[in-house]
C-alpha cells in the first residue's frame, strides 16, 4: 500500500475511534453517576423549596431551623448554605481556591464523615459564633498540618480545628457539588462572614438523615406542619440523585446527540476506508495482475489487502485512543467535573471497534483485488 493511502487510512480510523471513545466515555460517566449508592439505602433526604422549573429557592436559616424542629428526635438534620467560590482563602502567604460552605454541627454525623484530625465544630461553637472551621483531609495532605493551623478568609482569621474525609462531594444533595478542597464553617458564622446577618442569609436546603423513615413519611410530616402555617411555602422532600423529568430529558438529549455525531463520524470513517482502499487497489491493479499471472490465487490477494487494512486499523486505533484520552481530559477540565470516563474499557472498546471496522470495510477492496483479470490488466499497459 502506498504511504499516502496508508496515512489517510490511519487518520480516518483514528477519527472514528476518537468519536466512539467519546460516546463510550460519556455513557460510562452518566451510568456511574446514575449508579451511585442506592438512595434508598442511604436514608438521606434533602428538604428544599422548589422553583417552577425544578430548581431551588433558598429559605431563611430561621425557617430551616423550624423545619428541623418538626422532625423526630432520632433524625439528624443539617442546614446547608451556598458554596462560595469567590471567598479569598489565604493559606500562609498564598491564596487558594476553596469552596467555603456553611453547615450545622451535625453535618459530619449525617454523612458519616471520618474525622481524621481534631474534631468537628460543636453546637456551642455555633451558638458562640466561633471563628473555627473544618477542612477536608486533601487540604491537610496538600499543605501540611502546620500550615493549616489557621488561615484567612476574606481577611478574617479562622482556626482549623479538624479535618474530615468521606463523601464530601455531596452530589447526593439537590444543590452543591463540593470539591475535595472544601472548607466548612458553622452556618451562623458563615452568614456573618458573607451576609452581615445570618437571618438575612439564604439556606439552600436542609439535609436529613432519617433511618427507618421513607420519603413518603417525611413528606407527610412536612405537609402536616405546613397546613397550620399562613402563606405556607411549597416544600419538597427529595432523595439523593433525584432529578426531574426535564433534567433527565436534557441528559438523554445530550447523550443522543453525542451518539448521533459519533455514529456519523465513524460511518464517514468507514466509507473513507473503503474509498481509499479501493483507490489503492485500482492504482496497483497491474501489480496484482502480475501476481495472479505468476500464480497467486485470488484468496492470496484478498488476504494481502485485508492484512494491510487491518494493520492500518491497528495503528489508527492506537492513535485514536491517545487522542481520545486528550479530548476527554480537556472536556472534563472544561466542564469542571468527571463527565466523560476514560479507562481500560474505553481503550479496549476503541481498539476492538477499529479492528472490526477495518476488517469489515476491507471486504469490498479485497474482493475487487481478487476479481482482477490479469490478461485485461496487462493488455491495458501495452
């Protein structure tokens, strides 16, 4: 096979592998998010005020406290505020991008976080508006415990009294995607820091750990208390990872769109392989005619063409996997979350598809080579 045709084949197959790896990666990412811990086994719920579009309308901290008072004594609850990206967190002499979140003292117990150092702040810390905070264990590993004895948030010094690790991403809640570099403040202190008065702040939701209680039980309990209120707001009790119909429809539409684009790219790559390989057979038909005249069987020519195309598919698969890894990394970085997976399954699937497409698309040019009439071809060259 001529070098030009070989290069074009490799590039065409690589394009198909990149497109296919993208759809596999996004599909895996979506499945992993869907198949996170079974919400029914966690006994964790989120109580919030929904908007007409299914979003969240913040409630006052006072109202969140009132809702928590409706819950049975064996239920743990924690109000959760906005996560602040714009907070100036200064650790030592440098500023670091951390998410600053206001929570209640029961937050660590609610999510079963492991306290790796020190302690979580207490109810007394909240009542006293103490300038204390808890960081994630990743921050301790990154900066060291000595550097994290205290740091500045918006020019105010906070004492670090503990570190936690566990499911602190809180993807299970309806609002908030807290990173491994989060800083947790007592919610009253958070409001004083960012809003001036904690009663003027907005609590996004009340996280509830209610073992033995179903979503229906909590809904009934909340509804019974809302009946006695004048101008009662609408409250929703949600399970982790619960989405409304519009959100699922949007995700499916995105997935279908990516699949359609990937299918078109791979289809074009397959047609490109057939066209390039057929052009190569046409250009070398005199060579194939001579081989037949010298005793080569049609199956030998077909095997030669198939082998060349499959070898190009193998090289294109390698190139496509490398490019797919780069594309997935850039896309995840741009989106800001693990949206598209890239792992051994993605790489193997890309290679198998590359070889499969290479083998299938080699059938037509291989048959063309096998049907070459040596007499007619050599006569044309006179």
